[in-house]
């Protein structure tokens, strides 16, 4: 049991066997526990820095995002009902009536058929990403003003530029993902950011999936979900709570 849990933890980016054992000894027995833990709680574990704790939270949240997206799509595909609230005369109270219930007929989401080579490359990319280091600019851990993103070192005496051991890895060609699957969602679909309802008509359900932009409001988001379901499009980030739209009828 202990070995299975440690093996699961080692699949997370930046977590080796020693850190996985430290997490297990600290009381974390599943990936769900890591997802529920805060960054501050993770940093209390021996060998887990602030930067690594943030990286662990990010990777674990991506795993649960993919799982939650699949479950939410299945739930949303079953039934989406739009209810109306009717205003009764001059009274301020609204009475709910089943006068206007609209059931959207959802077309089953087209399953993505990948050739064996693409499936193999997706697995290769997943293994590569698990081992890929976190590329940051030189001295980022020393100076607060330096942000957590990559900048190529240019200093004449820079130890990182000269590939001195222990000074951090430099971004190089060998760390890249296979060209055939670069930029694809882990499910194999092309991740298309969507913010306009009319753009759904130009999408291909067989190869593309919808990701609703974060700036889209609740009402428009529900309209995009409704139309995407009718077109058989996969939604990567469906609303967690399918809140019914409310219409006031005078």
C-alpha cells in the first residue's frame, strides 16, 4: 500500500522518491489529500519548498480539472432544463410554474479516434512533462523582484549559462514535446478558447474541443454550453453548477 502511494506521488512533477516518502510520512495518503492541502501546509513537509509546493498544487489541480471536466460533461449531457419564474400581478413574490420547460436534445460527443502513433506520442509527452524541470531565471530564489518565469542567462560569469551543476537547468530543444502532439489537450483534442457564440459553428467536433474563456459571464456561458451540446462538441471546462437561467415574464 505504501509503495503504491509513493509511486503515485512520484508521477507529480518535481516529486522524487524521497519527497514522496516525506509526504506519505506527513499524513498524505492520496492525491486527493494533496489537492485539499494548502501551499502553507505542504511547505511544512521536509524537503518541500514554497516553489515546489505551488508546482505540486498546480499539477494536482490539472489532474482534477481533467477528471472533473469529464464528469461534468457526462452530467451536463443528460439534461439541461431552463425554468421560468412568473411574476404574479403586483405581488413581489414569484411563483415557480412549469409552463415553459425546454429540454435540449444533446448530440453525443464524438469520440476522438487517434492513430496508434499519436496515442504513443501523447504517452511520451506525459512522461516527458513529469520529468521536465521548472525553468526559472537565474537567482530567482534570491531576489523577490524576479518573477517565476524563464529568462536566458547572459552574464559573462553566469554559472547557469556555463551549465555548472546545481545551478538549474536551461531550456533547450531536447525538453520539447513531440511536434505531432504539441499543444494538444491530454485527451487528444485541440484546445480552442471560445468567447463568442457564433464561433462554435466553425469548430470540428471530431478534432476540436471548447474551452470557455474566463471573461465570459454566466448567462453567455450557459448559452455556449447549450449550443456546444447541440453540436456534439466536447467542453473542457463546463460550469460546475448548471444554474438555470431566470426569465421574468410580465
